[in-house]
C-alpha cells in the first residue's frame, strides 16, 4: 500500500474518536477538547491596573487617599483630583480614569517644609501627600488600565473542540473559571514485544540483543495521548501470541517484530486465529515496509472493537511503522484533528528508494532538512539526534526542494 494511503487508513480505522468525559484540569493534559472551551467569566473580571503606580481621577495634581493591592476591594470611589496607590492586577476604584506609572510620578509631603521652605519630596511609595505627573505626556483616560472583558466575555468560546490540552490551555481554562474540561478519553495501548532474543537489561550477550523499542515506544505513545496499560515480552510461540491478542483489554495492541515471513514470524497466523481482519499488510516505505494494521474483535462479549498495529522488529523500521500507522491512529482515537503537513527545504540532496517512500532522520538547520548518518533499519544513532523524519518520495529530492516532515518524539 502507498505510504500516504496507509496513513489515511490508520486515521480512518478510528472510525470516530473515543467517548468524551469531564476531567479535572490536572487529568486533562495531553487530551483533546471534546467541546469548545467557553469562558465562565469576563477576563479580566473587572477593570484592573496594568502597572504598579497610582490610580488617578481626572487631571492632576492629585491628593493621595491610601492604597489598593491585588486581591483587595477599593475602599470607595475616587473623586476628581484624588488618587490611590495601586499594585499591578489590583481592581481599579470606581471613578478612576487612568493609571500613572510609578516611574512617572512624584509625591510631596503636605505641610512639611523642605530645605527651600517648600514642601518636601516624599518616597513615591508613600500613601499620603500630593501626587504630580512627571510623564512625558499627561495620563490620558484609560492609560495602563486593563478594562473588564479585554480578553474575553463570559460565554465566549475560547478554543474549538479538538484542541490539544497543553499547559497553556490549562492556564487559560483556570483563568476563565473552569475546574473541569470535557475531553476525549485516552486510547489505551498494550505493547507486546515479540521474540526469544530480547534482553530487558545489560549489554547484548550469547546471541541475545537488548530491547530498544520498549523504552522508546512507551513514552512516544504516551506523548501521542495514549495510556499505556501494559508492556510485556511474548516468546516466539504462535499460541502464546494468539492468546495475548485475544485477551488484551487495550483499545490498541502494538506489537514489535514478527511481521515478515521468517521461520518464527507468527503475527499473521496468530492474528487470523484471533479473528483479526487485515486493513494494511505492508506499506511502500523504507525502512519498515513489513508493517501491518488490523481490526481485532472485542476482548469480551459486548466489548468495543480493538485495533492492532504490527511494527517490524528492527528499531528504525519500527519507528517508521509507528510514525506511519500508530501515531495517526492514536491521534484520531483521542479526538485530535489531522495535523497540517509540515515541510522544509532539503538542505542537501536526499537519496530516495527507487519505488517506495523513504523516511529519513534529519536535523533542521538554517538551510533546511539536513540528513543524518546512521540511518539503517537496525540503527537508532541518527534518529537520536533527529528533529524530524523526512518523507522522501521515490527517486529522492534535490537540495532546495520541499520535503514533508514527521515530528520525532520529544521534539
């Protein structure tokens, strides 16, 4: 199957996003809004000072009448010719027409003679005395005031459904008075690492190799909005694999290895015995072409249908499979809209495969997408330095031509 069509098939396999539910702000991070975020208050909720200084009424000079701090209610309205010292974020007293910045005002004590017989200058932080405007221009009405509703009005939609809940979204939701958000449920994932040759610790030895994909895939899938509910190794045994596929409670089962036609590559047979139905069986992409996507029946009667993503066992090939099938599927299940294609100019000639799309680790520089060395199917050294995967079409690209980019995990 062509690479672009395989990615579209992965999104379509979700059919519809998972159901919505309300979640506390802390539990909503990384999920997608199921409904628009609506303001529950005006922002700001009242006229506030944008600066430390004085709230003033009318033209100066002004007689000081105390202070108002953030979190306090003003003592009362200001009459023309009066002012109060005010802190950033404090509510503006009724009658105030502007805020005079601290660096633009001076306060003189009343009734205390100075060296020249006049009134003595006071610390600008004092709350009594006469305030004088020393700004280059007079404080016109509204200066350094954040008016009520400047950012939004109560009931106003702030963000559309499908928006990813980031730390900034959480901050906006809290500022707008929200304690809970309507978000899509996280798709659950079980990761099955197939093969007798895998070690979970220590260096390779005695023909065995270290599992590199468990540490790589779990945080990557979680960053895509999934909840990884299990990660376990399954030996090269068709019956064990079949039973693991049948019993997994996860929305999505992700496997590594066993996708080709080797002597112990049992995934196709186990999938058939578990009642699975192939949606994608091999993709025209290098590395990673022996990847697959399949529909799985419910794990229990009356349960929800499930999906399987079969990744190759070679590390960079598995990365290509995850980027092609797992990431689009999980994002769609979680209610995230398809991302707009991201492109950059090729910083150098990008060698392509004669017939298939090639996913190439690249670093993004001022010149564009720069290819990295160590890009073989079993290698991760180049990918560890990559900012993205460049989707190089069959035949390759010349320097300066645009290339589509897939985001690398953690970038």
